[in-house]
């Protein structure tokens, strides 16, 4: 496929499906769903091809597509993937494809729903394959509008209104992006002074950023940390996240928890950390403290929840605390664990929300005290729920165990006792996950749920696809770690060299 624009094709497949859907009559719901499934399947199939065709021994940026666009600003349509972005691209398409089938029973305006869902998936994918900062921000802004509309029209929540949840989510995303935009503009202006010409590619910006004085790197990194940290739900800028999960429809919750948050972690690695290493070193201890605080706070909050979506919502905030702690370690082991944990958490959280969506669809409640004994009526649904639950608490043999272990090793080397406090969060995770599973699935069956049908047909796709990844990634972790390591090692080598030149080591 040499010369074939495979990354552009991956991006355009859902868009083409959305354009075709726009001309299909509203009453053709099944055809609309099949088109959405076909568009996301093409992206998934090509992502798998790129993943396994990527040359890990060569490393670096591959499948590059670059076309000059705005020459006066040094902007190019610059796409490419490496060992860090490829797992995120694959994760997006695994979840996007599964999200279509998790929404198979949508009856309210299905054409508009699946058009917006396809656009949302494309926006998220674009952030992971863009290698130009302007293009990255463009795709990031594309995400905001579809997710707002999807929440306020198709969402549902018992604690807060879907309008409140959608507005809160959007405002937080826009506030974070505003700080990020200020940081990006200031960084770009300074980079021109270093490079002598405008260039918004990640590589050129990193070359310029690593030459900036420590003082400039520190305040520029702070702006990016706030922007990306808000997106990854860094404590205390996390409160939008659980409400956003609860108010969103199932597919949006899957994408939101599975990959939207990961844009924040990815941006911290590929942009902030790579371009401003002295700033990252200065703020690392504070990031580690905020990460551990997020782990503990969100875990205790999850213990107090009665709504299943809020349990998983706060659980996601807690897991992202581990990612921040790992990134703050600034070593190869920790960053490897952070990226791998983002992938593992994305699969687990998406499966969790898919199963919770099916529970709500069948019982019309997510309130844990109103549930119980569902494993007898819906055994396949129970299997999916418990697989996600076991992955959440880091069960050996599932995809999240090795990443979490790697995070603890990498962070303990740097922070010692603080890392131990973070590790203790596993105990709380086991408590709220097992309690939610026990009260929802087990115990005496309730007569009012005797009529429930188990998941079947298209509803099985999220369980089969995401459940398989949970198991395969756990039994064959090298499939993920070898890829990630091929991207992290050269990245961290450049960062360590920049820190040595800056006199940090």
C-alpha cells in the first residue's frame, strides 16, 4: 500500500458514511445503522493493518502524509503514526465500532445520532494521527460540537439534567482548550524566534521548545498542563467528567471515557513533555501529588455512589490519576505504563459503559439499590460487566494488570512513599467495583426482572470485540508494550538529553 493515503482513508471512512446517511430517509433506520457500522469497520480494519504493518525496529513516524497548507504560518496537513499514537488510533476504532452496536436500539432520530457519532469518532481519530499542532487543535475542536449535541438530545441522567451535563462538559472542555490555545500561540511565537521561520510540526516545535530558557518552558508548560489536565480530568479540574458520563448516551460515554480523556494524556506526552522538558521537570512533583490526590479522592467518591455510571465515572478519574503519576516519573518505565494504561483503561471503561447502557435499556434504571440478581436473567451481560470490573481492579491475565504494575515500578523509583499511597488505591478500587457487581448482578433475583432478555445479536458486538481485547492484551502484553516502547524510548532519550543540556541532571 505504498503511496496510498491510508491515514486519510481511516479518517474519511466515517465521514463518507455520515454524508451518505444524510441523504437517506429517516425511516430507513436499519440501513443508517449498517452504514455507520460499515464506515467504522473500514477505519478499524485499516487501523489493524497499520498497527501490524508498522516497522517497530525502524520506529519513528511512519505512514506519513504531508501537504503544505497555510505556508505563512508553517501549517501543513501532516499525518503520521508512531508507537505512541498507533495504540490510541486502534483504541479509538475498537471503541467507535463497538459504540455503533451499543447504540443499535436507538429509536429517536437515528440518522442524526449516527451522523454525529461518526463525526465525533473522526475528530478523536484526527487528534492521534495529526503531527501538526494546528491540525491537532482543529480536530480537537471538531470533537466539542458533536458531543454537546449528542448529550443534550440523546442523553439521560437521574441526578442532573442532560442539558446541565452537556453544558458542563462543553464549558470545561472549552475552558481547558482556551488555556491550551493561549499556551500554543505563545509557544508558536517563541518558536519562530528560535527556528527563524514558522513551522507547526511537532518535530520542529520540539526542536525549538527544547532550546527555550527554563523560565519560558515552565510557564508555557503550566498553560498546557491546565489545558490537557482538564481534559484528562486531573483533580481538582475533574468535576465535569462524572456528570458528563452520567448524562451522555451509551455510545458517547464509551467514547468519552475510552478515548476522549486520552487526548489529554496523549497531548501531555507528545506535545507538552516532548516540547517543554524543563517545564515538565519543574512541574512533575506537583503533577504527581495531584495524580495521587485524584486516585484517592475519586476512589472514595466512587464508594459513595448509587448510580452505576457515576461509579464508573469516578473510577475513570481515579485511573487517570495513575496515568498522571506515571507521566510525572519522567522515566521510560513510567511513561510506557502511562500510555499502556490509557489503552487498557479505554477498553475496560468502554465495555463497562456498554454493559451499563444495556442494563439501563432493559431495566430503565442505573440505581444500584433497585437492581440485583441480573446474572440469572442476563448471563451474557453479566459476563461483560464482570470482565470490565475485573480489568478495572487489575486482575492478572487481563489487559490492565501489566500497565498498572509498570506504573507502580516507574513511579516508585522516583517518588517512593507517594507512589505507595497511589498503589493503595487498588484496595479501594476492588471495594467499589466488587460491591457494584455484587449488588447489581448477584443475590436473590428480583421478580420484576424475570421478563428481561439477555443481550443478543448486534448487542453482542461490544462484548466480543472489547472483551477479546481485554483477554488478548492480558495474555499477550507484548502486542501492546513492544509497540509503545518503540515510541517511548526515542522520545524519552531526546527528553533526557534536553534535560542534561539544561543542567537538570
